[in-house]
């Protein structure tokens, strides 16, 4: 079952599935985010703010067989939560990656982010949590009529860094995006054509998907 939907995750926090307690991934998250373990997350590995969930497919899961595929399909069919799939792409699991990519991206329409190990996975989760915080701050600014006129400056370090967390977006493209849209809130609500005008078709698709 997908039971994580009823959990409200405060910004800056991550709710982790009990099965990850003591893992390298959990140890690397400690101190960087507020990590709390729960027994009742069901199919979800980590629950982030803003109704975002992480489903982590380890190297061992890929080698073991198709159980992880059934898990992903069950999550997609049963949940209205935004699911991001992180997959360990190593020398051993590389041969299975194309099949996972086809299932996750083309068939299930979910975001797939490859990592080399649990250390990279922890960095990615920390970046996603930071992105949720900056996005919420941007939304709050937009909701306040007195603050709404203050556009985020491209040179603002926290905002610029958050945009660079999008796969395929470096400093130059992050600056272009912020110059065009002015805030992360407007960037998150931009359609694909607006993004293409700013950074071209390939980068626009990566930004839109993320």
C-alpha cells in the first residue's frame, strides 16, 4: 500500500522508510536534513516536502529480478504523489538500466535520476529538499502583494544554486533561466515553449521534466 500520502513533511525534513535505518545513505543524510524514520511508508523509501516521494532502486534490486518493477507500477497506480525514482547505475547494474529507463520514463511517466552509489543518492536527496524549500519561499513571496514585485536576482546565491541542481543545467543556463523568469516559482510554472526560448529544446525538456 501507499500510505505516505497522509504524512505532512515539514520543509527541511525527510521521512525515511525504517528499512533504511543504519544504511550508508541514512548516515550521509544525518546532519544535512532532519531525517525521521517511519514504519508506515509502504512502497515509498523517502518522503520529501511538497508531496514528493523517492523510490530508490538499489544495485541489488536490479540484479535480483523484477520485484522492483511491480513495486513501481503499484506506486504509480495507487498514488497521486509525485514520485522520483533514483536508481543505482553501476558497472554491475548498467546492463539493466535501459529497461528501467523505458519503464519509468516512457511507460510510467515518472522522473528517473541515476546515481553511482548511496553517497550520490544522499546528495541528490539533499538537493531536492533544498529545492523544495527555495520553491516554497518563492511561492510565499509571490503570494504577498508587497513582496511580489521583488524579482529574484540571478546573482542571488541560494536561488542560483537551486536552479543548478536541475540535471543538465549549469551556471550559464541557470542565469539565463533566472533572467527570463525572475523567480523559481515562475520557472516551475513555465510551459515547454517558454523554456525552449530561454535555453533551447534539449535543456528545456530536462528542466520541464524535472
